[in-house]
């Protein structure tokens, strides 16, 4: 029950999201992991979409070969995510300003208040050209059984799973909040 109260506090901010101070590129502290082959790295570069494919991909830690922040940290601004650690794929990490290239992606690990227990994920993937929320795929998963007034969470803990213009919570929560980012719906990218 305490975890549900924590998530309520973290996610309720999504309804009043008016920006996030996390606009700086998280640069030199991110380092890529090692991979066995270049082909393996390419396969892992862009996450699959949809819970059935994305959940096992996340559980396997495929994104850990990306550029990741060194440690979990408290979100800044009005971010509803609480304690996080962000990883950016090569397409996102090498981008400077303006519209991100298709296949840019990030995984935001969501942590419990102890800053060490991974409890969920938020994923964004640039799926088409343009600078609207609908050019991004949005996914968020919290602990199953979490309840938040006004937010629909399925039995798997999935809060959002779709495009930012599909009328779902991917639009009303994720894209709505990220529309305040100064750089194509991205608040934080971890650089080389």
C-alpha cells in the first residue's frame, strides 16, 4: 500500500505537468556497455513497441549497452517519475538540437524511494519525422496493482503504450508533459 501511495504522488504530477528542469544533456557521465558483436549492438539499438515485445526486452536489459547515467537520481522540476536513471541510444545521444532522427530512443528506469530498487520503466521512441507528440511512441510501466485516481493502469502495470496522438494516456500523460521540453519532446539525453 505504501508503494501505491508513493506512485500516486509521483504520477499525479503528470496531470499538472508544465515542464521539467531536466533540459541539459547528461554528457560525460554516461558510458556505453560492451557488446559481443556490432550486429548484436544494432539489434538492441531500437526497442520493440508494445507490451508483449517490450516487457521482455526491458527485463533482459537490452538497453544497458546504450549511454546511461552513472547512477539513479531524483528527477527535477515537476517530473512525475521520482527517482530515475536515463539511458539513450546512439541515435539520441549523438543528436544536438532540433528534431530528433527516427529511431532515437530512451529508457528511463524508475526507482523506489530507496534509489536502488527498480520498479518500472518509461520508454520513448521517435517513430516518424516531425515535431509533434504523435511522432513518438510512449510507454510507461509501474508496479502491478498500483492505483492512481484518474489514471488507468492495466493488470501488468502499464500506464501508457502508444503514440502521442492516439487519444490514449500516451497522449494525455506522456506527450502532454513532454510537449514542454525545449528539444522535440526530450528533456534528457545521455551523451557520449
